[in-house]
C-alpha cells in the first residue's frame, strides 16, 4: 500500500489499479475459491488466496515504483504535473 501511495504521488494511477484488479480478483479470488471449495480447505483456503493476491500486488507495485522513480530521476523531474497537459 505504501508503494501504491507513492505512485499516486507520481500521478501514476492507471497501472496500479490494473495491478490491483489482476492481483486480487484474478489471482487472489481464483486461488482462494479453488483452495476453499475444490481442495476442501474451508475459510483458510480463501485467506491463503487473499495473501497470495496481496503478495502479487506488492511485488507488482514495487516493480512499478522502481520503473517510475528511475524514469522520474532520468528525466530530471520533468512531467511532474501531467494533469496540466
């Protein structure tokens, strides 16, 4: 969540939103559903799925933060105010 907040400071919101949808709905819910009902783990299966989704989201956000901050430094801070374009 810290990386997502930092990306908001860079005015980067579309990709983090997409990463959250992929991480929680596709990875987390799919895995959680399969573990809960197909594997018979019960509620613990859904928790494992959500933890997996959160872990994927954290990894994707950190990679995006690294990419965005390197681009920001390389450009000398240019493009800070995207909303003024």
